[in-house]
C-alpha cells in the first residue's frame, strides 16, 4: 500500500470518527430533555465523551502542523 492510499484511508477514518463523535453529542443532547434526572446525567456523560473525541481529533490534526 503506497503513501497516497494510506493518507486517503486515514482521512476517511478521521471523518467517520468525527461524525460518530458529533452523533454522540447530538444524541446526548436529546437525552437531556427526558424527565428523569439520571437520564439527563447520562446524556451529559454521552455529550462529554463526544466532546472528548472531537478534541482528540483536533489535537491529532494540529499536531502535524506544529
């Protein structure tokens, strides 16, 4: 596998990971509107996991340009 193919695969995986993290944030936000307090806290946890994933992806992206 040449370098160009590796770069394409890495970019596709990063885009899929970004979409998954964004989906976690959106899903966690919709869980916060339920009446139960434990569901709201679980939604907050899901949002924080999604946010952490997005921050890791941003760190990995910016590390190349340092």
